């Protein structure tokens, strides 16, 4: 058995084949390097939109009642009086409460200037009366306070600091 003989290519054809392989390798290397070395491009989503708004905020204060005074005595339950606050946010009313062993309280209109505490809410001893002005949105003023008391079932006391 004989081996088939390979025939040699002419020199010009051999050189063209080498050049074609070299050129194909260079193009492949260039394509691969651009894909590997090129950073990805960022994009913006098509659904984004620019919106502008405007608003304003304003600080406010619910001013407390002023000039709190009280009167009480023999068979005269405590009555607290005050001057309506000036300025600040608009009042919607007043809320008063008792503490320190006494229970009770209530709400009053925006133009109220006094409240009398019924004797049945007081027991023997002393406690605290508290009054706040109510404003919009549930805001309240700082409380103004006084002391109330009952010595016997008919002798009442009160004081304002």
C-alpha cells in the first residue's frame, strides 16, 4: 500500500491563504475585544416623566386663655373665668378637666369665658383644674391650671397660681 502523495500548492496561493487566515483572526480578535471591553450603555425607562409641584407650610399656635381667675366659697362651687386668647389659630372651643382625685370635664364653645364645677364632681380634698383651647386639626394650647377643693359638702375652695 502506498501513501497518497500530497501536492504542494504554488507559492502565490499559499501566501494568499496565510493572509486570509491572518485577516480573519484579526477581525475576530477585534470583534471580541469590542464586546468584552465596551461598557454597557445606560438607558432611561420610557415611562419616566418630570412633574413639578408647589405647596406652602405655615406654622401656627393655638394660644391659651389668659387671666385665669376663680371664685368659690360657702355653698358656692368653684367658678373659673378667663379672657379669650388673642391671635393664633382659630379656636373651635375649650376643653376642661379635673385630676388629682377628682373626675370630670367637658367641652365649651369657642366664645366661652367661664365654667362652674358642680359640687358632685368634687370630693373632700384638693385637685387640679386644667383648661386648654382647641384649634384646627386636633391641636391644643398649653394648659392653664388652677387648684380646686372641698372642705365639707358645702365649703369650696379654689386658687390660681
